[in-house]
């Protein structure tokens, strides 16, 4: 009976499909298989051939065509994608966004009539860095917070903490797990980034303040600042704009509240003024257009007073205490570092009580 075309195709492909499976199952290679003579599928031989035509069969012997691989005409074979290696799972870098924003109960924004900040600003608890260490200066780099950890000790370091923002990108909502960036012995207050620079704490009797810079995973002293304030034990660095909106490097001594102009070229600090009763720890300029504030203000934690102050910035980039209470918020724990998230305008604060808390206040305009 003649085979239909589909049956002939299947019959032709059957040896190619079945033979490899049998060989694999038996642990043999094609070279190891015995050769066989094809069986003539004609009539059964019933004895001696008595016909006149007893000549030998002149037809060519059957030739087996080796399998050359995938049959490109076969859709199933043509669509096979070769395996390029083991699957690699993506690295989990934490949540992409998080809309939950727990209230920061340790911060109460001022509600006085002259300064009705509470109507515009909301404190948010971002999380805590574990370890029971005091936190100090901070700076935001892209999606990370760089924070001084275990401040004022020989084992102090800079830690990198991921920032998680709300899904609309409008605010910082929480933090991810911290990882050490670099050892920075003695670091406490304000520093700059790229490269990181800081002035470690010192004994009250010491005269110079050593200036350190960190790069390529290590920190080293570059020079000493001379100063006429032997009583100060900590010195914070801050960039504040002047009348031309040029960032001016300033230093603030704790606990004397003296403010200095910084000349890195001459390696000197020149005293500008004293913020009586306001030893700020890390002043941060407020974004223009922020509610209630004018165009040139800064806020900062106040050392030892459980407060966040606001101060005016004059035309020379100098902080001036405004008339009135000048209190932006009160706190139940001492705050030390302050910095601004450029992506949202949120102000971020670090705690120096060993809780490892990091809080923010949202409502400020983006820079």
C-alpha cells in the first residue's frame, strides 16, 4: 500500500529520532554500533531462482546519510535556543520604592504664630542603623546616604546606607541595610563628599585641627588647620551659598559656636562670628521656595539643646541668628548630622544617642 506524504515524512525521520535515544540509553556511540545489511522488503525467497534472468542486481547499494544536526526545515528544531550557560539570579538590592512613612515621634515641628512650620513640614522615621553606635555627619550621594558611624572614636567609619523613596519619587520613605564605606578614625561632624573630607574630634588642649581626606578605600591626613579656639573639640564643615550663589566652605566649632571661613590653600580658619547659644552641628541650606522660609535660610541641629534651629544666610555666606526663637523643631533625642536629599528636598537627620536613628522632615522644596 502506498504511503501518504505525511506518513513517508514520518517514516523518514523516525530513525533519526529513535536511534539517538536508544544509543544514549545504552551508553553507546554511533561508531560503536554494529553495521547491518538492509533487508530486501520484496517477496519471500521460496527456493532456487529458476527464471531466465539470473543476473546480479545492478542497482547501487543503499547509502546511509549521517545526521548533520538540527533540521532547519523542522519548526520545532529551528526555534531551539541554545543554552548559553547557567542562570544567574539578579542581586536583591532592596525594595525599589516604599510608600509607608512612619511618623518621627522624636521630632516635633514648631507651631508658633511667627513660625507656623507644622502646617508645611512633616517628620518621618526612616529607620535605624544597627549596632548601638552614635551617628554624626551625613551626606547624600545619589540613592545612598553616607553617614559617620561610631563617631569620635578610633573605630569610627563612614557607612553607606541605601535610600528608599516613595513610588512617585517625591520623598524618602525608609533606609536599607548599611555597609561600611571606609574606616575614618575620629570622624564626627560635617564633611564633604568626592572625596570625603573631615576633621576628627580632638582634645580641648590641642591647637590644630587635622584635616583628613578619604579616597580609594582609605583616609589620610592632608594638613592641619590652625585656629585660635582651643576650647572646641569638634569642627563641622558646610557649604553655604553667598550672594552670587557660589558655595562657600565654612566651619563651625562645637561647643564654642564660633564660625570660620575656611581657606584650604592657606590651611587656616578665620573666625567670622559667634552664634551665641547656638552651637550648630551641620548647617544645611534650605531650598529656595520652601514654605514659610525666605530665599536664604539654613537649618541645623543644635548641640546639646534638643532642637533644630533655622538661621539666615547673609550676602557673604555667613549664618546670622534671626530675631525671635529661631527654633524650627524640638526633639526628644539629640540629633547630630544633617543633610539634604537633592532628589526630593527632604532634610535628613542622624541621632547621637546610640539609637542609630535616621529621621527626615519632608516639605522642603527641591534645590
